[in-house]
């Protein structure tokens, strides 16, 4: 896995293509849809990328959740970068926040399937789940947990989840 600050999309695309060749990936070329997503993210002011090579298989499988930490004034879950994949996907979002998020400027809220009302958690509850997240949230006793699902075809995921 690599983390890169990207200032020039053409340089990054060339670097990734070289990385794929060095990783002995068959057909080591970034698809056009991903190249377009990189340029779009840069145009939107997002210049940091995490890049990894994963093996895709013909049968249904789940991938382990990745955790990235960065300072942000909003919840940001990148989805549109996945458009190069094929088929159906189901993404489960577990959102812990001290306030209810209501302003969704990315993916429309109606695309997120919320199955229950928010659950209130105390600091001790969050700490028992994940001490580092409890610290990140400031050990608050007013944290809300919401669980939502996003389902659909990869190629239809043209907007990220962005909420405040």
C-alpha cells in the first residue's frame, strides 16, 4: 500500500501504471474511469490518495474494512473511485458522531438505507468497542451511532458520501 500527495494527475497516473507493472499485475493500465476520478478529485481539492493492489476473484467475497484518519470538517466516504469495478456492491456504513449528520452534499440521503433510529452511546460504550475512536471523539457521552447500507451497481456510484 502507498500513500501519495498528488499535485499532477498525469504524473500520478504514470506512477500508478509503473507500480502495477512492478507488482506484476496483468494489464497494468489504470482504466479511463479511474483516471477521470483522479482528475475529478484533484479538481475538487482532494490531493491525497491511498493506493493498493487487491486480487479480484470470480466468487462473492467481502473485504476487510480499512481505516484512514485525517482531519476533516465533514464525514467523507469515497465511493466514486470504485466505479471501475463491475457488478453489485453492498457497503455498510457505521457512523459515530457527536451530532446527527443532516446536510448531505454528496450522495443523496435517499440512497442510504437506514434500518433503525440512531443509537445513543456513552464514552464507556465507545471505549469498549474501540479505545482509539473514543479518544478521537473526545470521550464524549453524547455520541450517536447510525448504521446504513448503500447498495447498487458499481458503475452507478458516481457520488461520494459527504455529510456535515
